[in-house]
C-alpha cells in the first residue's frame, strides 16, 4: 500500500533486509541464552568432556 498524503510506499524492499537482519540477530541471541540458561543446567555436558578437550589441546600444541 501507499500513504495517501505523500504517495510513498508503506514498505520498501530494504525494510525487509534491515528489520529481518535485526530480527535474526535477536532470535539467535535468544536461542543461545535459552540454550545456556535453560537446557545446559538440565542436560549438562557429557562426563569427562572437559578433560578430553584439555588433552586434545595439549597434544596438538606440543607438535
């Protein structure tokens, strides 16, 4: 549609890019926050994953 007094379009194509990108960033932020604050305390990491990751990092750093 168009505004009747100015004859300008209500929505331009760039509006979808601007607001779409902002909405995407906000939704990803919300997803990570929910993941770490809700899902992680319930499910948790597998046992021993931190020790295994430390060993892998130390073995690759020594080479």
